[in-house]
């Protein structure tokens, strides 16, 4: 087996002209991490939290597309448009456990999906550990507050309020 055939996968532009893109004299470039580990950096944990976060984003995104498009189709097209939406309309919808569940799933998934995405942005762009910590605490507080308040409104909505 020749040296040219062993580097066929790493040729310039995928051409088989024998010109190697990377070899012993021309190694692949090293990409530096955005933040280097220091003596104070904790050891990597053995959990798969980032993998689960990545999977959650993909799966919740698919479910959210179905929930949101279904919500828009039903609210705006099948039920007569924006002009019909009012207090009585919402009261009628939330009298049904189905619509309460639909809106609750949409609220929880949208908030958790958005919070997980913003957590990733904070991890990527906040340079200092202290800044990263406080930004994430603010994010988590706002997320929990919004989810709890939205859940409370959905389940305690009183159509007879005066």
C-alpha cells in the first residue's frame, strides 16, 4: 500500500491527484478552546448534561412547532381570527382540560427551550465565572417565576371574575 493511497481521504478538495492536504510535515491546525483550564477550573464531571440539553432542544423544538402551528391554525384560521379572541373566548377555551393542557405544554416547553438556549449563549460568551454565575441565576429565576405564574394563571383562571 502506497503513502498516496493512505492519505486519499485527506486530499485537497477531495481530488485524487495525490496532493495531500495534511501530512507529517503539514499537520492539521490546532483549534484553541475559548477558555483554557486553569488550576482553579474544576475537573470535568462525568455526567451527560450537555448531551441531554442538546437532545432536549431538538425534541422540544419539534413538539413546539406542532403545538404553536396547531395553536395558530385553530385560533386564527378555524375560530374566526383575531377579532374573536377576547376574555370570553379564553374563558371558554380554559374551561376544557384539553386546552389547559395544550397551553401548559406550550408554556413549559417554550420557557425551558428558551432558557436552555440562553444558558448555552451565556456559557459561550460570559468570560468571567462570576458574571456567568449571576447571569444564569437571573435566567433561572426569571424562568421559574414565569413558568409558575403562567401555570397558576392557567389552572386558577376564573371566568366569573368581576
